[in-house]
């Protein structure tokens, strides 16, 4: 084989090899890019979830009885509450509804802990002040702290009742009656389960630290 031809062949194979390596590298780069883009998509998805979790957390006080978040719950619109709550939570807390007796999950709950507002997570009641009224609604003889609950007059049923709502977010909770003579206060806070979130004592105490 003439020397020039040998050189041409060598050159050709070098180019071919280079191209192959090039493609290989390009291919690898592409798959790396693909991987990293799908990885970043996953990251983005994670971020999305964590962001929405964070925003949910930001709307909830993290410490018992304290309100570390700066949310003004009175400014939240009805449309926004509708998004945040289930249909029954919305109906009762924002529309003064009442859940059917014995239908809620807490009327018979005897576990030790605190009950937080389903809307703003303020601690409203304590299991130590809960009693069995036999009415089918969770009943308490006092609020956890006086200031967490406000009262107003309610004539919805044609006679006067005292409505109770969460001071912090204005969620309707139920009513208070003076018909529990066996309790230390004589009062019966008749509260809808759907307005409450029960938190076991240890968990609530851990949050408070
Ligand atoms: Zn509240």
C-alpha cells in the first residue's frame, strides 16, 4: 500500500474513531442531561410539595396556645376558606352549620390531649375539661383559655342561644349552655367535632417546646 494511502486510511480511522467517541460523549451528555432534567423535575415537584406544605404550616401556629405565624385569619376570604377546608368543615365553621348528633369523631373520644381549631390550629379545649353530656357532640365545661373563644348571641332557631367562635379566625364552633350543673362551671360548651383537631398530649407538648 502506498504510504499516502496508508496515511489517508489512518487519518480516516482517526476521524471515524473521533466521531464515534464524540457521539458516545454526546450520547452520554444527552443522557446525563436527560437524567439531570428529570432529576430537577423531581426536585421541582418536591419543592412544590414542600412549598405547599410550608404554606400550610405557615398558616398554623406551631406552638400550643401561641401564634407564631403572622396570618390575619380575619382577612381570609370565603373562597379561600372553601379551598382550605372540607365541605363539612366549611359548612360548620364558616356557615354556622351543625353536624348531626353522634356523627362526629370526638363526642366519644376519651384520649388525653388538646383540641385545636380546624381552621387556625389554636388550642381551644383540653380533654381534662371534657365530659360526657350524652348529647352526641363533644362537650367541655370550659375553654382552654378564656381569650381563645368569643361568644355572640344567636337567634337562628327562633330562640336565643349563645354561639361560640374561635377568637383568632372567627370559626363557628358551637354553642355554650348553662345546663351542666354537675360540672365545675355549670357550663356546657357544645362543640362540633368537625371544627376540632385532636392532638395527643405528648404531641401538643412537643409542639410547645
Ligand atoms: Zn380558629
